[in-house]
C-alpha cells in the first residue's frame, strides 16, 4: 500500500495551505502509522486515506466534546450545543454562498467557526442586556441562525443544496486534509484554554456568586465557555453533522455521571466513553455503510444505558451510589488562584 506524499494532502495552493503545511506533514505521518497497522492487521477500513483523517477527527472529538460538555451539563446548558450547531449551519451556508455566488474560495468550516463564535457571544450578550434566561437567548439565536442558513441556500438552491447535506448529516469520506488540519488547530486551542483556565471555569460552574466575590470575572469566563463550545460544535460537525453534533456534548457526560463521584473522575470517564462511542461508531458505519453521526449517537446512548444499569447495580450492592449530574463534587482545583 502506498500513499501520496504529505504535501499532496493539501487541498489547494492558497495562503491557508501555507499556514497549515506543518499539520499536513503530521497528517502524513498519521497516515503512515495507520497504513502500517492496516498491513499488520489486515483491517480494510485502515487502507484508505479518508478513513485515516476521519479516525483522527473522531479521536479529537472524543476528547473535546466531553471536556467542554462536562462544564455545560453542570451549568444546565446542555442545549446550547443545539443552538450553536444551527448557527454553525448558517456559517457553512455563508461560506458556500460566498464560494458559489462570489467565488471567494472561503472554507465553509472557517466561516462556520466565525459565525458560531459570534453567535456564542450573542447568546451571552442577550442574556446580560435583557436579563432573559439562557434558554430564551439560545432559542432566539438558534432560530436566527437556521433561518439565515435556509435563506442563503434557497437563494442559490442549485449549487448549495447538494453540498449542504454533508454538513447536515456528516460524512466520513468528505473529511479533507484541510478540514482535518483546521480541526487539529481547534483541538489545540480548546485543550490549552481549558488547561489554563480550569480552576476559574470550575469555580464559576459551581458557584458564580462566590467566584464573583473572589474576584473572578464571571462574565468573562462564561463567554470563554460558550466560545469554546462553538469551536467544539464546528469541529465535531465534520463527522457528526449539524443535527446530531450536540449529542456528543451531553450523552457521554450523562453516562459518566452515573458512575463517577468527583468532577475530575466524571471528566475522565466521559472522555473514555466518548472515544469508545466514536471509534465503534466509525467502524460500524463503515462496514454497515450507514451514516456515521447516527451510528455514533446510538452507540453513545447504548453506553449511557449501560452506565445507568451499572450505577443502579452498584447502589443495590451496597456501594455508595453515584451522584446525580448536578451533585458531583467539584473536588480540587476550585480556587481562584
């Protein structure tokens, strides 16, 4: 088995490809590794370059989604993923519209990142300025985003309607080298930001009033969290699709909460469950020729049901019951330092 040299993984000759060149090289090394594994194991799905990129994207999603989703679930903001997914759909439509009508050559995923992050800030601003509950601002932004997307598609239906399906439902075969490289950048930004602000985010998550008294800018860290959520949504959209992307922010976290007794333990377990769902889902969807996003979510829900049963059996056996999602102990690291 052979593959193209790393530089041939590029999707064009523009400035973006120049910036992403080191990541294309890393993608080439990743493909070399999986080609080697394919030769050693005979696994058919590892013999194709697009599957290498899809698996890498899936592995990143398995870390990013629970990493942010754990904070969101404890804040009772589980549905913000849906709102931002619909605005990311509008961002994709903007990119496709600019490419199809104005021929600007804009990456739909980059336009989705920009629009989703603006929408995330808008959700916070609406809540702060109008004193509306978060679900009200989320509903407004969700409706606006989806309406904008549908209008742009209808304006140039001939060119956009065909290309939009892969963003609505996800598609393993359309994960390009450029999109995979952009995902790696998003992954690095998300993990680094959470690593640097974990204590503050944790404090704000469990007690906003105490965090404000301690001198933490609650408003600022709330905005950081929603913007990180937007990045996760856009990154996961590649294989999950707009319709199902929010599930990976919630379902693995809910499953982990059934068997975990601290925030850190819940975070670790949710990542393990998410990775299991993603890898099994990609494998099953490839061999069954099914939509990857749907298979991944169904497996994630199956894992969640299993975790519920395990939690109940553990409690029935006399072991301390796993706490509910909202009562997991924050554990260490909640100081403002």
